C-alpha cells in the first residue's frame, strides 16, 4: 500500500466523520423542531379550551340600553 493510498483513505475517513457529524446535527435540529411544534400545538389547544369555556357565558347579562 503506497503513501497515496493511505492519504486517500485518511481523507475519505475524515470526510465520513464530517458527514456523520452533519447528519447527527440535522437529526438533532429536526427533533428539537418537532418538540417545539408539539409545544405550540398543546398551548393552542389549551387556549382554545379556555376560550370555549368562557364563550358560553360571555355577553349573557350585557345591558346595552342607553
């Protein structure tokens, strides 16, 4: 095995490590984004339930006479 082959193998191994690190970073970012989306949806659902409960009694005793 010549020096060129060893150098080529070393460079290929380094590139593989960079690609694996980039893939791991992207997977982590996707997981964090999915978690954030789930939190937003849960907050929206809680707000809608609060508004739905309040809406039933709103305006029932409102006097608009002048």
